[in-house]
C-alpha cells in the first residue's frame, strides 16, 4: 500500500512537471492584463520557471517585443540577446525567429537606447557567420547606423552618406532599402530620397514617416543623428523662427532666460493610451511624477505623450536616465 502511494505521488509530480504552461499559453495570459507594464511583470515572473529551453527562448523574445513597444529599449535589447543565446528550436505556436534574427533585434534596440558600443559587440558576434542575405543586409545597415551615432566631422558624415547611397541600389540590400532611403532622407533633407521611398515602397512604415502620417519614435538614435545639406538649412530656418519668437516674447515682457530653460522631459510617445499609462506606472514606482499630454496630428492620429516636469535643480533628466529611462528635453 505504501509503495502504491509513493508511485502515485511520483506520477503526480511527473504529470505536474509535464503540464507546465507552454510559452503560447503564458504569452496569451500576459496579453490579458490591463496594461503592458503588468504584462511585462508577469512574464518576468514566469520566465525563470521555464525548464524547457524552447519555451524560455520564446518567452524572452516575446518579452523583448513588449519592452520594445513600450520604449524600454535597453531592457528589450537584453531580453532579445538572452533569447538568442539559448540554443533551442522554435516553440510551437510562437513566432519563428532564428538566433541571428534575435541578435539583430538586440542590436536595433541597443542603437535605439543610444548604446552603440553594445550594438557593435553584438554585430561582431557569431551573427556575422550567417549565410542569410537578409541578415547580412541588416548587419551592413546597422553598422552604418552605429557609425552615424558617433559622427564627429563632416567628412565622416559624407562617407556614411556615400555608403548608404551605394546600398540604396544594391540588389543584395533590398530587404533594408526602405530604411536606407529613410536614413538618407532624414540625414540629408533631400526630397528625392522621400520620392524614391514613396514610389518604390509605398506601403512601408518608412514611406508613412516621410508622408507625415506616422511619426518617428523619439529614440536617442534618431535624436542625435547628424544632418547635412538642406536638412541643416531647414534646421537653421527653424532656429531662426524660434529666435524670432523668443525676441517677440522678450518684447512682450517675457524672460528670454526662462524660455531657454528645459521645461520638462519627454519619455515616450504612444498611439495607445494603455501603453502611456503603463510607462507612467513604472515611473511612479521609481518616485517620479509623470503625466500624459495628448496631441492630434493633421492626419487625425492621436498620440499620448508621457512627460515629467523639470525640477528646481534642473537635473530631472539625469535622474531619469540614472533610473534607466530614456528622455528628451522640451524647452
């Protein structure tokens, strides 16, 4: 009788281990939460419990995708890299991704967080051994993007522009040509790149950015990317308009000094208010006082912008970055 009881207990234990929730079930439950922040917290609790490599790999990749959507690029890069480091097949019912693809996801998010050093370390990993033409095309593009993050002279900028121009016509770079053309349009300000993008890739998100119906994510990568030519001229015109506005404020009695100070820090721009709320909750947990402003573009799209007011010391941006948040000053 005792032996039967022991066997029954062992069988129950084996069944419990076998019945562990799959990555598909866990990811579906994560999406049932009211906001992205809660979904991410749930995944972080569940991932360490996974014994099967394929399930853990799939959940880490899924976690990275949610973190990327939320604008937590540093965390997303880490999640993608961890997933890429697990040698296992794709989990059933989950998106199919190879390890090189996950490495490139990690590179992209590292660049978006402004961390070109980490991006380059991933690019110099085994991903270079991939025989996939699309993977190689992304490696070449991301190498130029990483280089652009560190441009210090006009000659370096010219070299990158020349390389991107060549890539825009290479058949082997077709998979990333929309991104190549968008980068050229953004850096040079030349409308010819925008026209080529809209003509050749009209349904692409990059074409929507050029057309003004979609806004580029305000990541450090784009925020600090250098510009030249007509792009600089446009920036100069905007600066002149701003200076004129400042003079008008000064004439009307407003302080020029106060207008030049940082008024607040922007931490995210979302189409989904739930995602904006999730970011606010994360900020509140760290002791900050965020709030959401709303902006409707001419296209009719409404965006929810998460901001935190500057403090008396003028170091709220530094505090936010130290706490792991990307932010951009609003004057």
